[in-house]
C-alpha cells in the first residue's frame, strides 16, 4: 500500500492540527468547488485531474485535515474497501444527519463512488454532491443529491461520513 511517509494504516488520522483554525462544512464545500471542471483521472491528485477519492483527499489536504493518501487501488475497487477506509479515517453519521461538507459513499451498480455534500444556494435545504465522475463529462461536477439523481446513477447510499473536528 502507498501510505504517506510509509506510515501504516491508522497512523495518520484526519483532524486539523493543534492550533489550526476550525474548519466548517462550508469551508469544505468551497475547497471542493474550486476543482469543478477538473478532469477525471484514475488515482489523480493534481489540481486539474483527479478521481472521486482524489477529490475527497485533496480537499482534506487543502484544509490541513490530513496527510493521509492511498493511490494503489484498482479502477473498479470494492465498496467494502472504500467503506473500511472511511470508517477508519472519518466519523460515520446517519444519512438523516448529512450536512454540508460531509462525505457520502455510494454503490453504483456494485462499484464504489464517493463525493462531498454541498448546498444549492438558490434553494435552501437542497443538497448537492460534488464529485469526480468517470462517465461523461469525465470531470468534477456538482449535481443535486436526491432520489432522482440516485435512480439516474443506479446508485445507493452505503455510507455517510464527516471529517473529524469539522464544525457546523
């Protein structure tokens, strides 16, 4: 496995360093939105190219929440592996408790997908998902996150998480 500085799984936890300013859900969304339009690239971690996991990790890096990374996963990995990593490094929350800045894991026809929950400014209370999608348009996008989207994507929610230490 390809962990930062060779640290074993669990050695690098998410959470802002001591003395760092608090990070809020809107801070996470703002950090994610700056990548809208970046091209999809398997295991990508560049500002102009990333995959769905890369987006979640880059945002955490940008906000100083972690140095954790993992890049040795297959193009079509297992939902169980993605859930396991999320459970180890994030705080699991109920779907009913999702809020802006949280991370959602989907199973799309048996393949895992991950994104960041945003907000739709013209309609308060309407959630979006910021994610890098491998299918057209093969880039980081923001779409309404609702049952219509899940049906269209042939997806189901399999996990909801929050970066540790994030304020409302």
